[in-house]
């Protein structure tokens, strides 16, 4: 069957959100637009995920169908993550996510401290945001170190017997990161600056939105692409 002669869009509703995100380039943008969790909550069918959010399933399926119909025009750097070799995928995660989190979080903490200090007393102020970001940074740093020192080297050696337990721990910690994301979203009103927000406040929320988007992509690649390769081997 050719890419243009694909199954109707209704087939998407029975597939899990994580599997769609892992195999259909561009799907994550659709899920993000409709606030569907494709990382920590990626193991549920699309229909269930949409129902939980009250999102329009037909509209989502139509968008995914349109993406699928255009797959024949993919550029080489747009191949699905599922097609990337394990060592190269680990390298991508290290450079694009581990390094990025370590670069971005310290600046976001400084910005949040400034906003909390300058706008003390403002009823829209996210009081405690800097503390939450420091907590998030600490948890994430410990998590990434475990991957870099234990899990990823074992995966590069294809040491499947040594991978199962660390993967279980990483998945549990990903759930914790998902909870941190929900707390950040709740504290900031979905990263929406209040009317009349200063440039620092606006930059803070813009940066937070970018960080959360990258963290969700990071978790998605591990939960739905990298880790299942070793689940299958176990």
C-alpha cells in the first residue's frame, strides 16, 4: 500500500498517543495544540486521551490524516524517531535535551527570582515559582546523571539484562517530571502572562513554555521510542 493510499483517519483513535507520536513526524505538534499528554500519559488510546481533555477527536484525526498523507514528501532529516539507530538516538537525547535543560533552567530560575522580587504583592504573581524550578532542576539533574552513567552505557553495549530495572526507575521518575510540569502549568496559568506584564515576566513564561515543550519531547523519546526497544528484548 502506498503512502497516499493509507487507511482512513478513524484508525488513529485506537492507537496510543505515544505510538503515534513516535512514528508520525509532526504528530506531537497536533497533540501539543490540543494539550494531549504524549509523554508520561502516552500509553492510552487517542480516543481516550481526547475524551479526558474534552478535545475534538474528529479534528485531531483529520490533522493526523493530513500529516500522514504528506509523508511521501519527507526530507531526510524528518525521518521518524523510531527509525533512528539506538546509539544515534542516545546522542540526540544528550545533545538536544540534557544539554538544553542544563543551559535553560539556571536562567529561568534567575528570571523567576527577579519577577518574584520586583512584583511582590501582585495578585497574579506565581509565588514560589523559583523554588519549584530549583526543585525541578535538582530532580532532573539526578535523573539525567543516572541515564548518563548507568542506563545509556548499558544500552550502547546492548546489555539487556542490566537495563530492565533502570528503565523501570526512569519511567517512574518521568511520571514525577510530569507532575512537576502540571504544577508549573497550574502556577502560571498555562504560561500566560497577566495583562501589563513586564518584559522579564513575559520572557520568563515564554522560556518556561519552551522548557516544558522540550521536556515533554525528551520524555516521549525515551518512554515511547528508546525504552520499548529493550522491553522487547527482555
